């Protein structure tokens, strides 16, 4: 009979939802857990490390800020408005643009 080890007993069962953190995914700046369709946490990654953003509000990639308002305007005209809070688009608009 398998007994649960101490590691599995002390493992946290909930992840903080809607709180971005530095991503471990290749070429992604940040990740965030959102509430999935089935109620379980779903991992979403956003922002590409190889590209600049208008202003990094979390500060980890501040060296890639360009601050050009015309580029920001063009970005929003290409991508449109973010309406779904469970999307990478929403978090990219909120924290990077």
C-alpha cells in the first residue's frame, strides 16, 4: 500500500489566480493562472522576450520599454480591444501596453 509522502501532503492545492509572474516558458515574459472553463486553474503565457513593449508595469523587462505613443496606437489598432479577462491579450494590454 502506498502512503503519501510529506512532500505530497504539504503541496499547496490552490494557485493564485490572476496574479502574473515571470514565465518559465521559452520566449515568454510572464505567465498567469486564470479560471478555466471547468473551474480548474489554467496557465496562460503572454509577452515575447524578443520584442519591446510600451511600458512593462511589472518591471522585470523594463529594459525593453520603448515609450513610443505612435507604436502603442498602432498596436491597439492591429489587435483591438481586450474583452475577455481569461486571455493573453487582456494581460498583455494591462501589463505591457
